[in-house]
């Protein structure tokens, strides 16, 4: 957590308590910061009202993801998962953001990335089988706001290598989240992820990134999961995804020439990914893509 005597995250060189500390004597600090970040970095710092809308969309995305993951078992097709998730969006008055997104338009409502598929896997009629690992990625639009998250599911008895890459990917995400606070330069996220992945003999995909999200599906900043030199300091009101894609083998991805979406590992080895949408708060961070079953 940032301390009152720490350097302010805005880069002024002043102590936080003398600059952008959110006390009663500094009521305009958020509006000032919003203007600075939009002009300097192209980053949209969200208002309290926008944050609440994004929070609700993230909770719904997490709820849909949780229910869809519970349905993922041997014998179930990823098309069945897609249809289930799509209906949950409809039932809650939401829109699945991936559907018809991009060029060519993505044809389904969720992404299902199986075994050596790194990301953007398209649901189909092939049944899941014992030993598969599956990433399910849900992004929903609720009342105009976006929530984005993904999770791995292990189908039946999974071999040690696939289990290992799945666990490493999750740990990479959690280590990156743990350090988040105002003032942290963006490159620290990639450093936390890649240093751990390499220590576990895994690689970090560098062709895909995390991103700002909330008002739009994809916003600034770009969030690199590998080592980089992006010094943009995190600030309260930033909402973005962290979604490290971790491979057992080489880091490179190959895009399917036919569908122009499915990204597979270049060597056919397994890949795993977990994702949360995060809010930077005045003193730390909040994971937005969670929900309580009693709410």
C-alpha cells in the first residue's frame, strides 16, 4: 500500500500527502488526475459512478464464468458451454462482448481455449475429454460497462505437465495483482510475471497483452505480461485486465490461417491463462471480477 510520506504516483516529486492524497482539503485531485492521465497517457480514470457500473458488470462476468466452468466436464462440448453462457447473458440483461467483435467478426459469445490453444479459441462441437485443460474467457457488457475475466478448468485426470502450467499461470496472475498500488510503474507487472514463470521453466507469451477495460472493451493502457520498460505509474480510477498466458514450451503463438482468431503454441505444448479485471484504488487495488453467491 502507498504511504502518506511516499512519493506521489503522479510523478510530481512531492510526497503523496502533499500532492494527490484524497483528503477533505484536496477535493479536486481526482478531476485533476483524470485530465493529466487522459492527455499524457490516453488513459481513462473512472469516476465513482463509472466504477460502480464496471463493478456490476465484472460481478456478472464472474458469475457467468463460474457457472460455465462448473458445467465443463468430459463429454460436454464447448458449443454447449457457449450456448449456456450466452443464455446467462440474456437472462441478466447483458450482451456478450466477444460476439461479432473484430475483423473477421468473432462468431461466438465466449472464448474456449483448449490444451495448446493460447487464447481466442472458438467453441465447437468437439466433446471435452479426460485430461484436457480448458480456458474459458467471459466478457460481458452490462448497462454499457464491460467486465472481463477468464479461468482454467481441468477435465478429469490431468497429467503433471498440464497441471504445472495451469498452476504457474494462476500464481503469475496472483503475484502481479499482489503488488498493485498507485505509483507502481506498469513494467513491474511484467517483471513479477516473467520472473516467476521462468523460475518454473515456463515461458510468457508476448504477442498478447492485458488492457484497460470498463468504458470500452479495449482501452489504454496496454499491460504487458513479459519484461518491458513501460513506466506509466498506476493511479486511482484505472481499470484494466491482467491475463498472463503461460506456455510449457516456446512463447510464440501461431494464428490459425482459416479462422484468423485461434492462437496456438508453436510447438504444440500446453498453455494456460487466468484473468481478472482490477481497479486501482486510492491506497491499493480491488479485484472486480468476483461475486458472492448470496448476492
